[in-house]
């Protein structure tokens, strides 16, 4: 019912707050896909990053050294990577359905003159592997590399025993360009490091 003009109207002054009213609904994401999103590194996730990078079973699939990493080491690594110096960009991979951080993806050794970079990715949480999330994250990173950063060539290194990763890379268009024989050791025996790359033209044609 409308108030008559002769009735007193008790109006409340609007509250002024110094803090913006922000609603945080899930992780901060730079890119979104159907299954995964890519967002910046987060200080809240440093204990999780430390857990991932101390998982020797996971490291056996990656081009990283086997050594125990302390919280101080992780903090130094985080401070270096989070500054985004320009030649290295590291993203956290999030599962969109559960809003769970499941791995990292990176473009490293970015060279703006030659328009090249090196790609790396891992899905740390084993229950999220083999279900298309790594493939989608790789495609999102290539979209970013070629469309936003206007790079021309992306290279990666992968161990020959990591057949699941090789299948993902071939699926999105990477091609084998070389093999460094005996450059890795697995269970005390030498194994090969496979070099793969993809160009902007390759990716556009395959896409």
C-alpha cells in the first residue's frame, strides 16, 4: 500500500562500507572449459603443491629431479613463479565439477623474438586422469599460446614410458621431432626422452 504524503516516512541512510562486497564463488579462473579451468597459482594451495612435487611416483612421469622439497623450497618456487616474469607462465588446473585443484600446466622458456615456448603439464590427482581433463587442459593452453601470445612453435619433452601422455599430445596435434636415447633412467635402466612439437599451422589445420 502506498504511503500518503502526510504520513511520516522513516527512511534509512544507506550504509557506507570501506570494503567492497565481493562474493567468491569458486576458484579464480583465467580460462574455462567443459571439464577443467585454468587459474593462477594460489598461496592457499602451497601445501598441495608441496604434496604434488614430493610425490616420487608422479615425478617418475615428469622431467624433474627426485628430491624431498621443504616448505621453504616450495615458498621460494611459488614466489618466483607467481611473479610471472614473462618467460614462464604457470597455471593451476581445476576440475570444474568438484572445484578441486588437480594439477599444473605451464609455458616455459617463452621467447617473444622467436615466438617459441616449452609446454609442461601434469594431472597430480590420479582419480582425475584418463578422463579427458588433460586433453582439454592441453588444448586450452595451446589456444592461449597461439591465439593470445601469438607464438608459432611449442615444444615438449616426455619420457617414452609415459604412453598415456604421449597419446594426449598426439591427439591434439603434437608430432615427434626427435628422441634423446638413454637420457632418463627408470628402475635402474636407461630410457629415452621423446621431443615433440606443434606449430600454429599444425594446430589450426588439426583444429
